[in-house]
């Protein structure tokens, strides 16, 4: 059985948990506490698995893959059905682009180590740190909502009526937005996709509160 090194609140690990569940794949969870004792991700034992000191890491026998999107694309290659990327090249590129809007352009600037650096090394206040966090979500969600609103045939998910890599990225980012009390009313399409995904078992089982290390 494969193992996912995860943290219940990690949105990057949450993406992979959704993908594993959508594909019906069993896995073991090894929690890596990102806060306790200065952060278990920074300890030698975890760095030996993933020198980046970030979760998730996916391990299956000799296979060790880091980066949530690379893990999901690996799962897609090895277990192609149900597909998380459309077959059509244009739709495939669009799904990847929407996933990257979140995973490359919103999430990294709001990551824990960035927030820690802002607070402890740059001397910003807690309020300024939170304003930074919310700012990048609002920027990203405003653009994403505009893209979703412009779709000619809006579906239940980010693109169409089946869940894709883009939904695996969006739902955890919405969880983060709620944690930081971002008002979601300006984003009705995003909120509708979230509401629909919340009815599905694969998303429910991947949620932070359903994890063995949930606090
Ligand atoms: N691009 C990476 C991001 C991984 C990442 O930033 N993980 C966060 C949790 S969501 C983390 O481990 N943060 C620990 C830290 O910042 O020290 C991926 O998609 O896997």
C-alpha cells in the first residue's frame, strides 16, 4: 500500500487526498506536524524523505514523489480511470492552467514558511501577515471567478461535470480562504463548485477534519 506524508491542514496534501479518493486508491497516512516542536517537516527524519521539507510526499515501495501536482499526474498515469484530466488537449491544458492558477500563483505566497519569514524575519505584525494572506486569495479568486463566469457551458465542477485536477486544487484553497475568514460571496461560481464537491464522499474523506491527525 502507498503512503502519503501529510498534515491535516496542508492544502497541498489535501489535493492529493482528493485525487487518491476520486481514483478509489487506498493509502496509509503518516502525519507530519507542521507546527509542533518547530515543525516536523524540518527534522532530519523527514528531510531524508523530502529535502524540500514540505508536505506532501508520496511513497510507494521504491517510488518517492514530491510536489502535489506531480503526484496527482503520476496517479493519473498509473491509474488512468477515472480520469482527472480531460482527453481533449485544449480542455487538458485549461484544467492544468486553472490548477496552476491556484497551486503556482496563490498557494506558494501564502505558505507557512513565507508567513513565518514575514513575521519573524521581516517584522510584520499579525494583522499585516493576515492581510497579506487574504490579499493573494482575493486576487486569485477574483480572476478565477471571472474565468468561471465566462464559461459558455458551466458545469458542476471547475471544467464540466466531472471532477478534475483543478477541483483537487480549488477545494483545499477554499478551505484556506475560510480559515482566514475571506468573504466568499463575491465568488458565486467558486462557492457553487465547493457546495457540490462537499456532497461527494471522495471530497468529504479528504477534508482536514476527517484526517487521523485532525485537531
Ligand atoms: N508546491 C508544493 C507545495 C508544498 C507545500 O508548500 N506544503 C506546505 C503545506 S500546504 C508545507 O509543507 N509547508 C511547510 C512550511 O512552510 O514549512 C506542492 O504542491 O506539493
